[in-house]
C-alpha cells in the first residue's frame, strides 16, 4: 500500500511514454507530388529515478537499501513522457488554382504523462513515517496527469517552405488528472497521532474496456513553419517553428471528480507504521479524509507544445551543420528543454547527428540519430534522445526511441 501509487505511476510512465522529434531534416519537396510519412516517437524520462529503480517496480525484484540510496530525490522531482504514432499524407497537386499549395492529412494516436512529487512524499512511500516522528512532511503541489486521445487532421501545405497548418478533430479515450495544493503531514514524536492538512482536486474519465473506446470529443490546431535563410540552396539555413496541441477535449458526463479540503487528526492508536490504514474500508477513509466525490462533464485543455529548432538541411553541401533547439510544454511539471549538437553528412544519402539535451522531465542527456535516403523516393530515420537509457537497464533516467519513414511519389 505504501508504494502502490508510485508503482502505478512508474508503470504507466514506462509503458506509455510523449516523444519529442529532434531529428527533422529539411529537404527539397518540389519534385514530390505526393508524400506519405510514418512517425513513431517515444520518450520517457525522470529527473531523479534511475532505470535500475524503475525496472524493479515494473518487472519485480528486491529494492535494496543501496538502490534506494542511489535514487536521491531533489527539491523538484518530475517524470513524464510521450508516446505518439502518426501517419501523414501530403498532396501538392490537390489545389489546381494554387500551384504552391496542397492538402495535408494526418492521423495520430497520442499518450501523454506528466507528474511531479516532493521528496517528502517519496520518503513517506519508501521509508514510512517511523523515521520522521516529530517531523512535518510537505506533500504540497504533487501532480499526476495521464491523457490518451487520437487526432484526425486536415490542413494546407506550402511546398516552397514545407510549412503547414492543420485543423484536427479529437477523440478522447482516457484522462486522469490530480493535483494537491498546500498539504502537510505530521506524526507525533511518540507515534500516537497523525495531523494532516490535505487540499487538492482531480478527475478521471469513465473506465474503458478497449484501447480506442471514446469518452469525449474536441478540436485542435497545429501550426508548423520553416523559415529559410539564404536563397542559395547549397548554403541555406532552416529554422523550424511548431505550435501544437492548441485545443481541448470535452469529456462525458460520467467523468468522476474528487475534491479534498480538510484538516484532520488520528489519535488513540499507534500510527508509526502506515500499513495500519489497511484495516479501514475505502468509504471509511474517504469520510475521514473529507473527500467529496461526484460525476459531471469536464473540459480539459491539451498540453500546448512550442518548439523552435535550427534543423539540418539536406540541400546544404557542408559536411557539418550545427543543430540547436528549444521546446516547452506549458505545464508546471515540464521545464524548458534546450539542446545543441552537430549534424554530419559523410555522403549524400546518409546523415548522422549527435546532441546534448537538457531539461524537460529530466536532466542532461545525449541523443544520436541516423538518417538514410534512397534517392529522392524513400527516407528512414532512427534515433534516441537518451543514449545511456536506451542501451542500459541499470543506468540512465529513462528510455527513448524514434522512427520515421517517408515515401515520395
């Protein structure tokens, strides 16, 4: 019971990880009348829990004192991820009167997780309260969010800059979103009583039996624009701007909400071991904790994403190009992410890049990407945003893998 909530959180993050596409390559699209693109972008990371600890949660095994000691929690601890699968289609001859503009369509499946927790919550979960008798633990502003939805998008595409704007219909599958306000937990020095102040709220959609079951509908907009510097293709520099997830989902009337706003005291029994709470029923605990529950419709905004990237240009004849980027998700769990690195083109059909990444849900990481073209008709790119995490089950602070395949007709 002590570690149940964190186990569920870690398992969900590990299996349903929100990717950040950092291996875009700009290439000439004038000769391509139609293009199909398949992208799988998967990224999970944490700021303070290493892969050894995470694997113990998911696959089982003894969590030794040494493993716990290796996972030192910080003042701010976050974990989260993205798992996005997308199919895109670009038709540059679909609008006869606009020679440079065509239609674009996209279908995607999106999972998003974002969370943060305090060091005191971690210590309470893994060491219990027996080591903190007489102390007040701060659980304030702990947050957990999980969001699963599909996008069905249509928009306009400009072949001169490969920029587009898309409008999307959303089908929402599942949402879980809980947030604590100012919350404190105090155990008496003799273990005879617990004083707590808990303030928070949250909601979760109706349970689903199938992965694509629909619990709500919404709409979104995505804007993607490439700024081209220098008219000479051999020396062109390209900066990509992307603004996505501008939209919201309206969940069904069966969405459950919970509100807790209470200060309470347990006394008369020894509470130096929290497993004593297993003797209480769920209804007893909800009444004691002052939790209000109900059902209603709920409108939830998508987590807006903004990215600005200097991306490699395949038309540029230089062997080496610098790559730089910035990304933000407008949530308190996500810190602004920045990266910088080098793109290397040893031959015309092969590109390799490496970059250092800092921020997001974790700290410093290293990414690698390989890109291969078969003439102008076929492209494949594979990469990771966490080299240590992808090759190690023990070290690193997450997992990351991305794949992109494009066919031009």
